[in-house]
C-alpha cells in the first residue's frame, strides 16, 4: 500500500468498549443476544426501529449521535425518550475500537493497529495530502485470500471478513482525533470478497445522518473479481480502483492468481461496463517491479489495454520488504514508463511514497508485531 521502512513505535493498550455494560447485564434476558448498532445500515436500523413501533426519524437521530457526535452510550442521547433509551440499551450495543499500536512517520503518516474482539488485528493508515487534507486507508478483511505474490498481507492468508461495524469503526476511531477528508478501501483484504458488509459500510459512510461523505470522497480497490465488479456497479456508487500490475495474462497469472479465474480480457470488459459519472475515471494501480512489468513494451501494451476506458494510472514503485524476491525499478526506468503513457494521452501519476520511516506498507506492522508475540 505505502512504501515503508524501519519502525519507531509506541504501544497503547487496546480496548473494545461496550458502554453501559452493567445496565446491559441487568436488562438483557439471557435468550436475547444484543445486536451491534454499527453493523446496521441506515435501512436496517429503520426496519429494526419500525419493529419496535418507532418512527423513521428516530434512526436519523441515533445515527447523528453515534457517527457525527461520537456518542457510544444510549443514555446520553437526550432527544430520545427515556423508555426508548432503556429499550435500546437492552437490545443493542455500540462497539468501538481503540488503537493497540500507532507508528508516526516524519512526514505525518500514521499507521494504526487495531485489535478486534477475537484478538485478530487489522491496520489502518492516515495519510497527509497536499493542502492539509488527509486520506484514511481502511481494511475490509483480516488477512486476504487473493495471494498476490508482491503483497505481504497475502502471506497471512484469509482469517475472516470484517463485519460492517469493524469497517466503520476504523473511521470512527481515527476521526476522534484527526480530520479525515477522503477514504480508500485499500488496506488489508479484498473489499469485493466481503461485498455485502462493504456495501453496508459505504451506506453508513454516505448517510447524511452518518458520516455524510459523498461518493467522490471514497475509493474502493479490487484485485479484479469480475462478477463482483458488475454487482458493485449495480448496488452502489463508489470510485473504483483496479490493481492491475501486468499487461499480459502470463505475467499477471504469476503476480496475481485471481487472473487465472478472471483473465485480463474479462477484467477490462467489466471496467468498460462499470457505470461512471461524467468526470469520473477508473484508477488503475500499477506496481512497477524491476524486470517483471516495467519495460517500454509493457507501457505500450498498457495503453492498448486501457483503450475505451475513462482511466488514470497510479504508478507505484515496488515497496521492497524482507522475504520478497522483487525489487523496485531504477529511477530512469520509472520515468521512461510514465513518459510513454503521458505521450499517449494516458493520465499517469507517480504516487508519492509516504511513511518510509515506519512500517507503512500493508501488512508490515501486523506481521512484525505478531512475530514478536
């Protein structure tokens, strides 16, 4: 995700907090398990409250308390009737996360490790951008099943999907202390492999009474699950980024095993069919790996692949890490590749490295700390 390097980190105790626990214990019957409010999309909460005989606007009130004001205790929701608050305490819980570890780079990048209720962990990265803005990179799975050969997260394998609440709680936790202007689902995991939970999380991020982000503020990155790309386009609006990284099936099969199931021709056709707003483009992420996919011939093939697609290309020099056989290309090779695209009217941006003095690449912090345990 982000080039990383030697760590310098501090540890903060983890806490998975459920407010009003004593009250829950007293009020909740043994046969009625509580539901995490943060697993509920706006429509799901409306239906839940409707089953209690409550009006639709109550769901908006609750969302504003939780997502805009950061309140995690129903007792503090003072514009709700006391009887409703008591019923919500009995039937619902509001989960939260706090960081177990945070690493801070000299360039302002912050990498958080969050410990989940079952002791698994995920990473979230806050990236400072130009103009004082901040982009938050969040995870959607514990580990990943895609097994891309250049990705450290893939070496962990897939442990499980993140619940909707675990996805949005990364945003909640960081926003308590820092501004978050844009969100990218580019952390640990393949978002489209966890499509239902991701779509519900996006609905919370978009909700006026929730986080109130517009679709232009959020980008989802996929390794290329073709059926899910079509489904995503039908279900919700979101900027799409495709991790491409090769211009032939032979090379992409080696780098990204998912290509054996959904080869380049199918993937590019799905991208051509993906619904876009008038000024919207699909981002193609291209990790440049020395001697593998960085030749002028690769650049020319990439131009042909993108024909007919409103596209921009993010060029990302490979982030070298211990255990990988891959290397980053030389500087002149990167410039030559980019120039080839620009000369053929392809928007090609070299993504600036962030967090190079911490473990900022996806999976590095989790991997290093779990080796120490």
